């Protein structure tokens, strides 16, 4: 017998792209949030789209999603197969030639983008999808999961860029900042209806 739909789940099954660190970082709250994000995606009947690594927060999100029954779609470039321990036991596993193709395949196979704590790679991924939204290439919702204020310096930088006249204030409306996984679940549910 199929499970009843969660009240926050959209009418259709959604694919959630998660960008996050290939390291766990120094704050255990980030690991807990990654695990909770994977479990939430599964609980809402959604598919996880991510970088196919089995390390860092990436691995935490994927393992939690898998163990809770979510479909998983992983995309990894050839040169990172070893460094990021390419996780082959996914529902779908795609190997790309380079990082740009990886981001494009992940983006094209998702309905919404979530950025968990991470480093330069996560920033690169965020800025690419933000720029694409800014120039009108997509309208997919973008969320920054700012656990314990992790992304506040980034938000301050973006606000500074607007204040200095290098972007229109409308850029700040192209993404939503959420403080925790329950808020993320609510925001995703509302955006995907």
C-alpha cells in the first residue's frame, strides 16, 4: 500500500538539487542538517539530485536520503571520481567530462536548488545558478540553508554588491535564506506547489 502524501509535498514528485561541501566542516550542526535534509527529501517523496560524492556533507545527504527511501540522481566529473569517492549505488549515476557539465546536468534535472554549507565549490554552484536566474535563464527557486548563520557573510556581501550599485536590489529576491531544515521543507513545499 503506498504511503499517503505528506501535506507539504507538491502535487508532482519533485527533484531537489543539493549543492554542499565535499567536507563536513568543523561544526557538527552542519552534518546533522545534511542528514536531516536527505531524510526530509525522502519523507516528502522527492528525488535527491547531487554531486554523487560519498564524502563530506554530500555523502551525509545522500546516505540519509537513500536510507529513508529516496530516489537519488548523482552527477560527478571523471577527475573527481577518486577524490570524492563516486557513489555508484545510486538510482541514477552520471559521469561528466568536467565541472561545468556536472552543474548543468544537475540543474537541468532538478526543480529547485538548495545550497547547504560548503566551500569554494558550493559558492561556484550557487553563483552560477544565481547568475542564470539574474539574466532570466530560469525561475527555479534557490534556497540557502544558513545553519547557525553560516551563509550570513555571503548575504552581507550580496547586500554590499547591491548597495555599491553592481546589482539591482531584485537580485536579492532570486534566492531565499532559511535557518533550518523544517523551514527549508516548508519553503520548498510552498515553492513547488
